[in-house]
């Protein structure tokens, strides 16, 4: 149920001509908050300033239904290289995964005169970013309501040979920075294969990630599909080919097997797999 302040209810019941503007709040997983408005000038509501100088945001219509149906809102964000999100150009941040799982809040403000937000604001929609598609000029986001969190497999705990933890998460407990190695791009690289100076054993970085720290791809993160000494094969091609000398950091990957957890990471105490569960063909 939507709620409104007494001042908002009185304002809407006054039947006077009102100005209206949408307010958008993006909260990234790391805690960074960005606030924008579709109005022609900045608006301050409840002590927070919503910027009109940010990206242009359009969205689909919002509908509310009774029941447990997951509501979806489509957003399109148009931004140029001068518009930043958490220190990165907006589209670059969206492309590199900064918006994965981000919280989106859409609210609406009604004003008797522009800038008079004393009546407060109305909630319109909230949810988490589920899908992202990025082109050269825009980012298309699919935001799903909180009911999406109910779409989980049950029972919660699954018994399988591989570990249930995600590498470097709170259950795994490993410190990601302890398995980071810096290197640079060497000749012969392209958008899918990065030649470099890494010398760890084959497979050490497979299923891990790499992040560029300089050059045209600075801030871009990619999953490592396969690694052999001096060669990284990416799971997803880069948009811009790397230049010789571009620097990056690579993080060790994990195939979630008990032997890997023990020999590679010395983290067997936190292994959450069941490697001795019999295969289905042998279960009576």
C-alpha cells in the first residue's frame, strides 16, 4: 500500500495545478548512492539533492497488482563520457558490472511551484537491477521488484560435489587481494586473447577475473575462460582492443572442487561441497 504525508494528501486534494517530477535513486552494491531527477533543475527533497545534470532516464509505465506477481520496470539511460557513476563514465560503469544487483528507487514529487517540495514525495517503484544491455550511447536496465527474491530454489541447501560458496565471498572467507597479480599486455593480444607476462601454472587464473587498470579499457572487468602461462582467454570479448603496455590485475579462479580448495587455496575448512555424494546412477 502506498503511503503519503498529510501535507501531500492535502496538496493532491486541493485540485490546484501542480508541477510533477520523477526522482531516481541508484544504490550500488558497494553502498555508493546516485540521485537524479527528470526535472529541468536540481531538486532537494528530504535533505537529499537530486541532480538534473545527470543522464537522461526514460522508463516504462509502472503498474501495481495484488498478489505475488513479480513487477518489472524497463529503464533506458542515455549518457555521455562526462556523466560519471562512482567515478567512472556511466556507460563504462554499467558495462563493467557496477550496476549488477544495484537497488533502484523511483519516486514522484508534486509541487505547487517549482522547487517547493515541502509536501514530500510518493513511492512509485523499487527493485533490483536484473539485466543490463549497453550500447555506445545508452544502457537498458530491467528492474524487478522485491518479490523476485522469492524465486529461489528450495530446499536452500543443495548437496553436490562442488562448493556452494562463491570464491572470495563471506562464506569462502578468502581475501581477494591476496590472490591478485599485476601484469601488462604484450604483443599479439586482441579482444579475446590477452598475451601477458603472467607465469603461474596453467589453470591458475582460469574461472577467475581480470580488471584493466590503464588504457582504453581501464575499469573494465572480464571473466577468464582459460589461462596458460603468458596467455589469458576471456569469456566475453572486450569492446576496444587492448594496447601493448596496458596494465591489469588478474585474480585466481576456482573450479569449486575439494582438491582445488585444499591444494591451491589451503581453505579446506571452509569448503562447502559434498564430494562423496554418490552419482544418481548409483543411488538406490
